C-alpha cells in the first residue's frame, strides 16, 4: 500500500514518456520516502524489489511492450530476482534506477537494474521475466519479439546457464 502514490503517478504519466527501443537502457529518477525505510533508517531490502518494478514499468511503457501486451492479452511475471547491495540509500536521497534488457533465452528475458545516487552505484539487481497469456499458457521470447517487430541478440548463454545451475542447486 505504501507504493500506491508512485504507482498511480507512473500510470498517469506513462503516455508522456519518451519512446525507447527494446535494447535501450531506460532511466527513472525517484526520491527515498519515509515509507521506504526500515528501523535502521535506510531503504528496506524488500523495498528495492518494489522500486525495481517501477523501473521495469517505465521501460515497458517506453519500449511499447505494455501496449502490445494489452492488445494481445499477455502479461509479464517475475520468475526470479537477485540483488547485490553496495551502499545504503537513505531518507530523501534522490536516485536514478537504470533498467536494461541484457538478452533472452527461449523462455525468459534477463534484465539488469542498477540504482545510482548521483554517479555512485548503490545496488544492482538481476531479474528473470517471462510472459503468460491471460487465456492460459506461455508466450515465448521469440513470440514477444515478433509481436513487437523487434530483434535482440540472445548472447546470454553464460548468464542463463549460470542462473539455471544456481536455481537447480539451491532452489529445488
């Protein structure tokens, strides 16, 4: 519930965002609010994942994925996400969240999201996303790219393999 005003704002302003391509990095600037903090007075680790949602929304609004998904009855879901913290974001800090699709395999898109305060890297997240059909079933990455008339290098053999190996080892 604490993200409701940010959510309303991003959906109201989405039509005014500059367009981008599938391979382009997108940026969104935000400020740390009191509801983002934990008892140590820095951004709660779980809040970073919620903030990353805004970065991905910003990206799919700008690159056309959101509109295409609405037309086709598709939606995206996070299959997995990981984050590494370097430094803490604190109350009223202004930060930029940079989001970019690194590539894909047959089933998933892999997205990198980085938090910056000024030019300093604060945290990096990796997200594995797949698409589903509202009527049931899955949508391949090839089908998504064809629907958008977009191309993208896969070049993720190593990252995809490492991710899947880690999941097989620790998340059975």
